[in-house]
């Protein structure tokens, strides 16, 4: 990966990640989040994780973000300009995250972290190599994931559906 | 393909994670707090991918695959909870949801 590509993607992802937390309108936050995810997906592909990069675009930037957008529009929150936390909260949030990033960076600068680059096989990052791992070493985890997704579907439907006889208080006159 | 130092990639990951933490602390809108969680998950994914690339191992990519799956399940259930809360309480501000506060 060329240096300029990394710098370009890092700047985009950092600026849009900041956009997620400083925008007041939830739709703008969501669009900034999509930009962050797309920049990270390009970074994944540049790091030879081709399949995971495309899955990131399809699953994250596609499915999950559309789910968020759907909920924002369903709840009619797109014009919301409510308070975004008190001044003390902002102060402590800034201090806490600055301390966290300083600690992590100081850890990264220690010499013991210098991992040697060992090179990679020709099939690294391809769909075949990923499936090979998924269906041999991680088979039980893969099957457990399918059960998790089934439970999530049932749980989401059970949570979001209206109980029989219950009326939405905002639309009381509607059937 | 190894011209980018591992430290820079992990540093970018740490910075995005810290931004997610800051959003989680500062924002009071549940939806935006949820987006901050997604931001943190993506930062961790970047660390996994960078280390997997450096070690030449596919295991990190498999873990990222599982993280994405769990994030999808989490988003479905979490947004269901948000819809349910909004239907009952007419708000998505975390400061208004103090029923369990002592």
C-alpha cells in the first residue's frame, strides 16, 4: 500500500469519525459513519483482506446503515436539534478519550511490539482461503453464528411489534 | 505491500476507537450512541486486519467476519429496542430514560 493512500484514507476516516460525534442531525451522523466505513473498507482491501473489505461494504455500509436510516425516518428524528449533552459531559468525554488515545499510542511506541513481517501465501485474503478457515477450524463458531442470527431475527420482531390491543400513542386514531 | 508501519495502522485504529468512546460519553441521543458503538467495532476490525496482514494469517480476517455478523445481530436487536422505547416513552434521549436510576 502506498503511503499516500494510507494518509488519504486515514484523514478521511478520522474526519468523518469526528463528524459522527459532532453533527447534531442524526442523518448527518449516519452519513459520516458510512463515509468512515467506506474508507476503512478500502483500507481493508489495500491490506489484502479483499473479501472482508467487500463484506464490510455490503453488510455494514449497505444493510446495517440502511437499518439505521430506516429507524431514523420511522421515528421522524431527522430534524432533531435537541441538547447533545452538558458542558461537563463534553469536557470529561474529551479528557477521557484523549487519555485513552495517549495511553494506547504510548503502548504502541514500545519496542516489543515490532512484529516481523512474515509474508503471506498467494491465496491470502481470497474467498477460498476464508471459507477454508470458516468451515474447518471455525466450524462450530460459524454454526453458532447462524443460531445467533436466528435469535436476533426473532428477538427484533418480538421487540418491535406492537402487542395486540396496544395502540401507538402518537397515532391513536389510526387503525 | 508492507510499506506502511504496523504502528501507524494500530494508531489509526486507536484514534478511531477513542473517537467512538468520546461519542459514547458525550452524546445523549441513543441512536448516535449506537453509531459510536459501530465506530468502535470498526476500529477493532482495523486492528485485526492490520495484525492479520502483518502475521500472514487468515485468522484475524475470520474474527472480523464474526464481528460483522455479531454487529448485524446487535444492530437488529438494538434498533428494535430503540423503536420499542420510543413507542412507550416518546424520546430517544438517554437523559430522559431514568426509570432504573435510584
